[in-house]
C-alpha cells in the first residue's frame, strides 16, 4: 500500500469544554513524575522548510517507554475510587502493547490484579514486558477489535473492571478517564513551548490507533479560540487506516487490519467518543507505510532521540503532509509556511517496540 493524505474541512467554530487541571495535578503528585522532553530539531526545520520543529519525546514516561502511562495511571485511580478496595479488584484490558503494560504496572502499584488480552501477532517482547509487570496475559487468536471484545467478556464477572482505551455505545465513561489522563501531555507542550517563546504550534501530528490520544489533542486545541488555529493531523499505518474512510463516510468506519511494525497503531475502528472531535476538529488524516515510519524513526535516532516504529510515525506523517514532495495545496490547507512551528509526538521508545535490524 502507500501513503495517503486526506483533508478534512473541520468546523472552525466548534468548541468543547475547557479540560480540568485536576488530572495534571494528580500526575505531578506521582512518584517519578517529570515533564517529558520537548526537543527542538533545527535540522528537520530546514528539511521541511518551516520555522521550527519540536518533538515531544514520550520514550520514558513515569518509568515506562510510552505515553500510555498517563491514561492508565489516572484510569486505575478513578476505577479504585468508583469500584472499591484495590485488593478486591481485577483490572482487565486488551492491548496491542503499551496500554496493557501501563495498566499492569499501575494496577500492581495500586494493589490490584490485572488480566491483559493481547491480539494475534503482538511481538513476544511486548508480551513478556506485560507479564513482567505481574499481570496474567491471554494471547487471543484474533485482531485488536476481537481482543477488545474478548477482554469485555473476561471483565463481565464480579470484581472485574474493564479499563479499555476505546469506547463504544454503552461503554464510554472509563475511556473518557483515559483521555483525561492524556491531556497532561498537551498541557506540558504548552508550558514547554512558552519557554521557547512560542504560544502554540501551527501544526501538530499525532500517531493514531483508535483515536484516544488524538481525542485528547483535539479536546485541548479546540476548547478556546486562542489555540484553535493549530492544525492537527492523525497518522496511521496504511494497513490500519480507519480515520480517512470515516471522514469520507461522515461516520465511524471499521476497516480490516493487516500486519505492521507500528503495532500500537494497528486498530481498525475509531473510538465512538472520539468521533465528534475528529469530525469537527481534525484537519487531515494521513497514512504511512512501515518503511516510511521506520526510516523516520532511524532519522530521530540519528538525532539523539529514542524512537520505535510508532514513535517515528509522527515525523513520517509530517513529511507526507508538508515535506518537500508534498503538494502545495496540502501545506496551504494546513496553514503551513516557512515561518510555521511544527510539533509531533514520539509516542514510544525503541525499547517498547524495537526497530528491525
């Protein structure tokens, strides 16, 4: 398959509620909390013909190699508040890697058990990392969507709680907790850009699976007129690209998924609660090949950053959207010029999903 750029004419008058700062305060109180780096990359600014480029490096977040720790820690905290004593609870989730490991870690720290369902094809190192957090793991012979359905079944018994990072009709409150957790990442970006003398990015690239991190980004940048000028693009594997078909159909669309080294993004159905934000707030959906994401990750490694294939997807999507070979109308649609400030998120480090030899 190949790379694709799908423009979306978002509703520029649409706004959502301003997120609470309660979650960021919770994260700041956790042992080991610190802001992850926002790294300026002038070499990439020159290559992309823009003013400045920054990478938000989530390769080490609260002791784990991905941003998922933010959503998992807050959701486990909320589950314990809502559903009882931690020693009585078993937390259940399906995962394609980092989310499950984070749920396992924070369940263990809280004193709860964890059961994690993983889909067919997940890298053995990712499975081992989850087990090393003390969780039980079920390797399910199905794709990610099938693993989610299996996890929901496992969690249907007494004292079991499903903490899933995607939503569907009838299951929406807990996924919102996870999204709330991710908002800390964007609050940090604001603080760090201000230290560089920048108010907000002109373009933000978000690696996207079911759309929960994307949802958090759009919740942040579409809550006031002050930051609404920031263009936001989603970046998906070409073999699991559900955002563009959903935008074209005007409703969430499920696609069949293939095999990709971007395992954390290998999801075929948008989260139901993310859809309103995607439809109204997203500027473009981009899909990238494995080879492009891996090449982008290697480029980041050469610049001193730790990135796995998913972590390279943000840069790869930025290159598709506004790189030297991108059509001029794409840069125009996104409002990007030679003075623009670009931010992309490195969602995971190489230890979470190693680059191929």
